[in-house]
C-alpha cells in the first residue's frame, strides 16, 4: 500500500489531512500510485502560500503543485490528471529539462 504523507515545507513537520472530503481523493491517489509504481507520495505545504501543496513522487520532489481545495473540497475527478502532469514534470527533470519549468 502506498504511503501518502503531508508535510510543512517551512519545518518539515508532518500533518494529517483531516478534511472529510479528502478520503475519496486520497483513495484515488493511492490507486494512481499503485498503478504507476510509487510506494510513497508526499505533498509539501508551501511556506508562503498554504493553498499550494508541492508534489513529491517517490524520492523526486517536483516543481509542480496541487491546490489545497483538491483535498478540502474533494475534487477526486481531477487528481489523477494532476498526478499524471506531476509524473510528466518528474520525467522532464530526469531528462534535464526541469530548469525550463521554473
């Protein structure tokens, strides 16, 4: 089963995603991770803008974020597409193109 972590970028501390509507989204994230071979996914809450959750797939921390409302408002229908985009960012970084994403 995939580990899904939420951390604060400011100090690295973990926090729980307790929004009631987040359960469906987290289920979809786990299913996506299992299909795509990721054992853990971490969402880092931005230090300056708490509505941005930066994505880390496995060991790769990416220059791609998902909005907090995806979890708090239960936008499960969008999360698979957003994680596909994040995986694309991971591939660009591996190829050395991440410098163009900033």
